[in-house]
C-alpha cells in the first residue's frame, strides 16, 4: 500500500507552493505515495494558475480514523485534471499573497501547516510529512520563535532527541550542532551532545535506511582535527573519548577526521553516514555534490519528516522557474523511509515489541 505523505505549504511568498505543485504533477510521485497538501487553498490555487497547471483541490476533513477516505477520493480520477486532497490549516485572502515579500501572515501560515501535518502524522493518517521551505524571519515576525523547522518539529512531537541529516545520492551528512552561530559552537559542544547525535544517527541508519551494521565517520571540529591539542582541544577531550566509548559498544564509528582531507579524498560507499560538528562543515560539500537534489531529514523523531535542502528563494518566487528536484527527492525519500519503518515495526512486532509505533497511531488531535 502506498504511504500517505502530508506536504506543507512552506512560506507561500517563496517557491514552496510552486515546487510542490510541480512535484505532485509527476506521475512518479503518485506511483510512490498518496500526497496530501496542507496549507491555505488560496495559495496553492494562486500558483497553480500562474503555472497553468490543471489541478483541482479536494478539501478533506480530518475527522476520520485513517487514510481510507482519501484513497477512495483519489480512486475516481477520470479526467485530465489532477485531483489532490487538501487539509486547509489556515485560510488566506488571495490579496495577502505577494511573491518575494517577507510577511508575518506567511510565517503564521507556514507554522499552522506544520502543526496540522504533525497532527495528521500523530493520528496515523499520514505516514510521513514533507515540509516546504520557510522564512525564519517571517516566522519570527509571527512570533513563532524556533531556530528552524527541525527544532519546531522536535517540540511538537515531544522528542527527547533529534538530529538533522542531509542526504544525497552519494552521501549522508548528520550534524552535531544545527543552527548555532560559529562563535558559540565550541561552548555548545559537549561529550553528551556528541554521543547523543552519533547514537540518534546510527539508529536512524538501521530503522530508516535498513542498514544492519552502519559505518559512521565523525569529523573533527578544528583544522587537522586539533593536531593533538595544538590547534584546539575539543577534538581530543570531547570527540575522541565519545568515539572510543561507541566503539566499545560494538558500533562501527571512526574518527575524528580532519574535514578538509576527509572530503578531499571521499569515496561514496566507504561510510554510511558522516557526522559533522557544525552546519557549514558538512553541508557545503554535500550541496556541492548533490546537484540540487539534496534532502533534509529529521532523524530521531517518532514521525517521518523530510524537506528540500534549500530555502524560500524569494528572488525567483512567482516566476515559474524554480527547480523542483530537491522537493521531488524529499517526497520520494519520505515515502521510502515510511515503508522502511513499517518493515522494521513489523519485524519488531513479531518478537513482541513495536509498542511505540502503536502508541503513535492512537494519538489524535484534541
């Protein structure tokens, strides 16, 4: 059975609605999953008209127990018009849409869509969610004060730990610190944080990618991984001891590697994941090699969440030239992880476990 994937509008003044509509117009997406749009109907219709796409939105109530009604709705497609179910998380006058502009209304609509998608996932209606790019400035103007969507999703799901991972066809890069200014990174790092991130990413490789014995590379923080303390002590006193502890528990973890030489000689397939200490250390090489098709994955959450690896691109919003490549890959990966988690859950249930998954599906929106 195809998984149901909820796709949030993102910032409607950015390229989010455009890349969503372009993506769900592909037959390959519908062979992979059943998409549900989440956000203001007016925003999707505005861009559908600009793109001259034959799309019809089907309003769906969330007062149902499972996704059966959605699949029944899609089953009667007999016209050239693409019928897509929509959960309208907020209403919006068309006059409020202004491509390329930062506004509190857009930030609020983006946040409401994320909240609604999480409710769909908690209720078991959606097997995964894909979030379109948001503007942090717009969300902050709407008094949604999270550093990013990853942190907001962690709060909404009550997850004790989560890690941000970027995925391309040649590498998976996880981050120890996420949206932290460079000057604050050394003080933010701790043995506990490094250990938590490695463990979260290692577990995700097993459950979300079904890799039985993952091989993980850990990068150092300082140039040349600190040169045994001559170029900084964090690698020696924070990172190395954690790697040693992990290896003692039979985890295949290696490092810390100097980031420059590691990526300079990187060979796809050598490691199942690379763990970087901070945002740009890991994401610059990944984005350079992903050719616009990288995917952001929040690992460690009780729900599946992916997103494109780029921002709102206000400079080209509304012009119809946005590349949907990363969004297409995000939807495909979300569907695949949902299937992989289902397989893992079934395997666990055969030996009497899997209670966390059952608990998730009993939760409903109040």
